[in-house]
């Protein structure tokens, strides 16, 4: 029996997170709560320590993806997942930014994993600032990993989001 779409969506994102964590971050990222959240004008976001366990013993970060943007291809959706994973890396291993959400340390790690930060989403855009997106670096680590995943039959189990209205 096929799994319901929401369960399959979460499982495919968790699998991609685990693979990227292992291959692009040497397994250094913690487990996180992956959620699907509609957040105006955002493909995704990271929220440090969003979930706290009973007795406030354990803290888990939230990595949210916006289903309104799931009409894009897997590479584009997975690049958003990776963008947010770089925020997790910075929270865990770097120095979280004070003012600009996307700072130089974050931008350097983005390039290291194969995403070029750009406030326009195109070459020549500013790499740092409050609202920065990215594009995929041709031949970079992310693109190579996505091609390997596709060759192995990996595909996201997502349906394009639809707003009720």
C-alpha cells in the first residue's frame, strides 16, 4: 500500500537531508525537525532551537520548506533544503550572524557546498544581506550529488503546493 503524500514528502526530505549531511557536511549536522510551512515570499527558512523537549532537556532546530514553491524541479527544491542546511551548519559550527542573516561566513560555506549566494538569484548579485537567495554552481558538489541521487532513482515525493482561498 502506498504511503500518504504527506508522509512520503517528509520521508523524502529527511532522506535528502541525511544524504547531504553525510556527503556535504561530513555528518556534522544534528537531527532537525523538517516542516512544511507557508511563509510569505520565502522558499524556506531556518529557526534555531524552535522545538524544545519535555523538561526543556533537548532542543531541536526547525528547517521549514514552503510547499507553495514545490512546482519547481527537484534540483531547485533540494537547493533550498541545502541553503537552509548551511544556516544549521553556521548555528552549530560557525558564528551565527548578528545583523545580516546571510553573512560572509554563511556565503563562504554556501560556495563550498556548491551554491552561489546572490540577492538576485543570478550572477553578479550581492552575496550577503537580509534577503539572499542562490543559484546552483555548475559542476559543484551539490550539482554532482543531485546527479548521483537522480541516477540512483531518488526523486522527491512532493506535489505542488496550493493555497486555499
